[in-house]
């Protein structure tokens, strides 16, 4: 019988509990005491205090299923089989305790043992850093066939200064039938841009300190940090075409079909993207609001606002023109109840917040979309390739269209956006505001934000780490 996502999550945690790890609760998405991070974006982002030695953990072995948000993947959602804005990262961590040998052997045991994941070893591929001959040797000894190990220069985790080291990524071969590129495409290998070899797990061997002078110093206490995407392994277990055809997303898609009353999932690839985006964003905003964030024009709030408005626009594409996203909250709660019972408890509150934001946007949406369509027609008729900065700014300022949303809509129509013109309009407005409110705080916030959320958020947590290897 097919395992449920709840069972798979628990199996991972149980496996590492058996190997002496403490099971840690999923930390809130809003980073605690960490002003450098917008969102928790990985398991290790919650472990900084242990990795930099400022706090010594009770147990040097920990495991968790960490809810994570990655804004850099927003535009991948629905377009790749494997990316979400909110996902769970299963992980096991060693704080100066076990290292490469245990990390690799346990990974292989969990993945292939008949008592655990029982995946077919023939379908698993490993990538290693070419100079990391240790890792390769250990994988071979664990039972991986030589022709299933790829050397890849990219397998070195380094942010310029601080902890760094080689890593190994594990890929599941979903078969050529699932691929989006030809068998002989140069990208068709584990780690390439393709939909055949699905990256399910990244194991980082944090063994060096990258010093300011550019040299690498071996750490006295080495750490392990791993991340496995729950939705991706669930898709493997449930034999799904993408992460969405699993018990984590299908109930949301089914409900959206009902709300649409017009379209069905699986009939039109463009409509399917809308179904997927809505299911994805419903989860993300539900969890983010549950963890205390609120829609606004800055920082985290702007991300929530952008996700809600984006979902609403995809709702329109499915013929839904009333507030609807809030109706998915209880379904998110039911799907996630085993691990996150607090969502159902907070459902009323979360629904109210989402509904208010939807209503607000809906008031201007139709007029905004009409204006945008006009703008697109005019631009095309004039033989231009970019929407004017002034037009895009009006959509932003008067109709509440986040810049990125307009950009996306334009690119769906084969057009770009005059970014410089948009920035100029934004600057002019700031100038007006400055003049209007002398002595008031600078209005630079919005611009800072736009850069903030388009900056890849992966592992930025590390960039603030200082001393290393100070674990007692
Ligand atoms: P990809 O190359 O597929 O974008 P990644 O290399 O950026 O993944 P890591 O930073 O190594 O991902 O994160 C560890 C694991 O978390 C990945 O192996 C994957 O299983 C999962 N993961 C990462 N990003 C996402 C996402 N946006 N949605 C779902 N799962 C993700
Ligand atoms: Mg990525
Ligand atoms: Mg990758
Ligand atoms: Mg990776």
C-alpha cells in the first residue's frame, strides 16, 4: 500500500531518532533573533547558533522536518515538477559529532533498506565534488555502483567566507518518460537542467573554514547538514508526475476545481499551472500568517501580499472572480494536521486575514487587468518590446499590482518591462512623498524590498556566521 506523506515524514524522523538524534520541532517561518534572514529557508537556517558555537546543543545529533520558504523559487512554481514557495526540508545534523562516513552510510541505509524507504538502488544517482575522493570511496563501499556516481565541480558549498565544504547530492531517476529534454540532451544528467533526475537530498560535509585570505583551513570539529525535500520524496513514493499529484496537494487542487466550476486539472497545461500555483501559494500564505506574518508593503508582508495577489490572478484564469483563496485554509490544515495541528486551530484567524487581502485586491483587479491588457496591446501595436515604466508604475501604484506580477504577465505575452522607467517613476513618487512629509522617515523601503525578495535566499543564513568549530 502507498505510504502517506505523514508516514514518510515520520519515517525519516524515526530513522534518525534510532541513530541517536533528537527530533526537533519545526521552527517558525519567521526567523527568531536573526535579522539577516527574511524567512527560514532550510533546516540549517534554524541551527546557526549551534553551527557557530554560540550555543551548545543538548544533543549533538538532531533531526527535523523544517517548514521553509524560498522566494527565489516563486516563478518556478507550477513550471517545474519540483519547486514550491513553502516546502518541508527533512534533515539530520551533526554538530561536531559524526561526519562523512556515518552521514553517507545512514543516507544509503534509509534510502534503500527494505525496512525503510526501500527505493531501487538502480534509480539512485550520487554526485560528489571531484576532489572529495573520501566521499566517493565511502559511497562505493556503501554499495553504490561506480557508474551511478557523478563528479561535479558544483558540489562545493561555499559562501566566500566561513564554513564550507564539499557536498553530495542524491538524485532519483524518474525515467525518460518524465523528462522535458531529449535523452541525448547535454543537460540530461543528474544535476543538469532536466526533469528526469530529481534532486531529492543534499548532504553537506562542512569541513573547512574559508578564511578571509582565501585559504581553507580544516575544521577541528566537522559538521553535517542535510536537506531532503519532503514533497519530492513523496512524489517518488506516490509515483506522481510532479510534486502536485500527491496527498500534499491534490485535495487543494480538487477544491479549486469545485471553486472554478469550469476547469478541470489535467486538461490544459496552462490551466494546470494556475491550479498548481494556487495550491502552492495557499499553503505558503496559510503557514506564514499562522507564524505571525501579515500582508503589507514591506519585507515579509510584501512577500505574502505578492503571493496572495498572484494566487488571485491565477484564480481569474480559472474563472474565479470572488474571494476564494481563504476557503483553502481548512484544507491545508487537514492535510498538514499530523505534523502541524496548530493550523486548524488558527484557521479562522488565517482565513480572515487572507479574505481581507483578497477583497481589497479584487476591488481594483478587474480595472487593473483591463489596463494591463490595453497596455500590452498598445505596446505590441507600436512594435515595442517593453511595457512603459509609467504604465507599469500606474498598475503598481493605483491597482496594487506588484511589479513582479506585471513582469510575469508581460513575459507570458512575450514582452518585457522598462525597469529603468519604472524605477524612475518610483523615485519621483518618493521625492513627492519626501517633500510632502518633511522630516518623516525615508520612503526607500519599497525599493530595498524589491531587491531583497529577488535575491536568492538560499543559505544566506550562513553569510553571517563568524567563528567556527568552537563547539565544546
Ligand atoms: P534545486 O536544484 O532542485 O533547485 P537546490 O539545490 O536549490 O534544489 P538545496 O538548497 O540543496 O536545493 O536544498 C536541499 C533540498 O531541499 C533539495 O535537495 C530539495 O529536495 C529541497 N528543495 C530545495 N528547494 C526546494 C523548493 N523550492 N521546493 C521544494 N523542495 C526544495
Ligand atoms: Mg534551487
Ligand atoms: Mg540543486
Ligand atoms: Mg541542492
